[in-house]
């Protein structure tokens, strides 16, 4: 029996990276899946590669995006993967606009969709999973405001959970903080930037990272947590090649 048959999964940022893997995993689990992304061409490619997926093109950082998305599919599982590529330069080489790019994308998306999940609200038992970053825990000194933005996503998930509990909504909010994933565009972007900054080969930087997660592994964690409603297991997790680790 498919594990998520009858469930609706909405993946914001579903056309690439972890989001694309979550789309695939959701379909394989029997769910109805809506992939949301800005680029229509990428969504067409996704539709061709993943028969059965539904797609919607929009700017997820727009204030009206949640209403537009929930008007198409009301999610049982909402996964927020979308965001901007961070800069790769030390602080003194950045201007404010470049420094703040992830605040204007990643944080806005988390804010608008978590607010909508609480205000709607989503149905009791629904799960909202925010894909943050290991940078939110350890920092990332050559990526501008990226680490702070990803940490703020974790705060938003935490604040939203407290409000859901206070109001008895029964909606669960989870933050995942994957370490650098070498098999994603973002991971390759980070590895290239750091290896250049440190003056070492990319292979040496990767070796020094320790066990690295894959996009497929993070997607599997999303599905696992979506099916597990045990709050005692935590609401924020680092994801490495060794699996999930609760963030206290």
C-alpha cells in the first residue's frame, strides 16, 4: 500500500534540487503532488520527467502566493524549498542588496506561507516542512546574509509551532537543516565558492565536510517526518550523510 495515498503534497521550489526529489518521492508514495516554481520552462521539464505531477508557476515570495497555491491544492504536507542562490564573497566585498538576497526570498517565502498556514488555517494534522540549511547552525562567512536568513526560517517554524499549539490548530511545523549537498546546484555553488576562497581543490573541501547528505536523502527525511506525527522526536533537525539529528 502506498504510504501517502490520499494526501496532498505541495512543494514550493519543486522544479530543482531537494524540491524536485521531494516531488518524486511524493509521487512514488502515492500522494497528489503540486510543484510550484517561478520558471515555467523548468516546470514543463519536471512534468515530462515526472508523470502525474501538477505544476503552478508563480513567484513564491509574493504576498498573494499562498492564496493562489492553496486555491489550487490545500496541502496536507507543505514543503518550502524555494530560495535564492547566496553570494559567494566575504562581507566587505558585498553591497546590502547582494547581502540581503536570501532575506528577500527565503525568509519572505517562509513568512508568507507559515502565516497563511496559521491564518487559514491548514487542517488539523497538516505538516509544514521548511528546508533551512546547516549554515543556520554553523554559519557561512562568505555567503552574505544566507546563514542568518536560514536561521530565521528555523525561528519562523518554531514560532509557528508555538502558535499552532497555543490555538490548538494541530498543524505541525518542522525545520530541516541539511549540510552541504554536493549533488545539488546550490551545493556545487557553495563548494566551488569555498574551495576557491580557501585556495584548496574542491575534492579536498568535500573530503573535509564529513558524511554529506544527498538531495534524495533529504527528500526521504521529508517523507519520513511527514508520516511521523510524534512530536517528542523534535521539530528541528540537522540532516547529514548519517541521517537526522535533533537540534535541541
